């Protein structure tokens, strides 16, 4: 019976760890996405500024 209890605890702990890991992955993906958008906007702004400089 004791093995069943510790096994159940281990399974529950693993589920919690998986959940925490997934939350961490989601957070990282969100930060990466925000950075990609920021870099894309910066690139578009730079490209736009360069095209204005060529015309002017």
C-alpha cells in the first residue's frame, strides 16, 4: 500500500511539473513572438525611413 501512495504522489508531482514546464514554454513562446513583431516593426520602420531619404 505504501508503494501505491508514493507512486501516486510521484505521478501527481510529474503532472504538476509538466504543467509548470508547459506554462514556462508558453511564456517563452509569447516573448519570442513579441520580439519577432518588434523586430519586424523596426525593420519596416527602418526600410520606410530609408525609402523616404532616397526620395528626399
